[in-house]
């Protein structure tokens, strides 16, 4: 079985998305890229995260061909794969239907630097142009809007985040959703004060070493 340990991790983080109210039901998908072997492990389409088994995880090559697994890969598989094809700083991608990030995505408004923790993703979080879910167009739109960033809002849809591993991709989803919640609440009371570019540049520099480090067994 290819990428056996990764399969367990994908299942664990899928459950964690549900447990922390960052997505519901089958809304969302996760993947990990093995850069050495040029293979991607991705969650299957339409199976509840608590029902996914290790053998349900689909393994694809860098060209998008299924090389192991009898389930249909997530309909958003190309939205994951394009990041691995075009970026060398991302080896794990998570897509989720978080509440407040999706509110902004439905307004088609970016998340500005209203809180310094936005810097886990970049100086801001842009909104990708709308395209139907599961299409190549959406994958391209999300890639373009996520350039020089670690997260992107998908218009009328949800959020996508990428990092060096699932631990940090999950952390980005969690932090961006928190910042989106604070921003939405602040907007309901008044006009948020946005941090200056110089401050966010400093935060980006400080955050180069930010994030969890996986323990090596």
C-alpha cells in the first residue's frame, strides 16, 4: 500500500476538521504530496470523514492519473495537484467549508490585515474568481489568487490552504478562519483598522519560522 502513514494522517485531519467545526459532512478534502516519488494521496469523493478507511484514500501521479485505489478521488483533485505541480513550498493542501471565511468568499471580499495572524497566510487572503466546483477553471483561479500566499478564499465556496505538511496546513485554515470571524464581527460593529504594510512585512518575516514542527519518530 503506497503512502500508508500519510493515509492515516489524512483520515485523522479530516476528522479534526469536523470536530473543530471547520467543515461539515463531506464538505472539503485533503491531500499530501510525496515529492520524491511525485505522487499525491487525496481523500475520496463523497465519503464522510468518519467513514473513510485507509484503502479509500486515492493515490495519483503528478499527471493526475490514479495509480492506486478503487474509489473516485475528490472532485477537487486538480485544485490540489496544481499547487504541487507549480510550487515547491507546498506538500499538503486542505480545502474546507469554514463559516466566516466562506461568508467573505460569498461577499467576494478579501480578508485584509485586520489581525496580525493573517500573516500565517500572507499580507492578506485574496478571493479567487468564481468557477464551478471540481473544474480545471477553479483550480487555475485558486492557484493564481494564492500566489505568494498560503491560503485563498474561493468565491461562493470556501477556503483552500497549503503548507509543508498537514499539521501546518490545518493551522493556517484554523487561524484564517479565526481572523475572518473577528473581521466579520468587527465589521458588524464598525470599520476595522487595517494594519500597515510595513507591519505585515515584519510579521511575514517573523512568521518564516512560525508553525508547528512534526516530531520525528
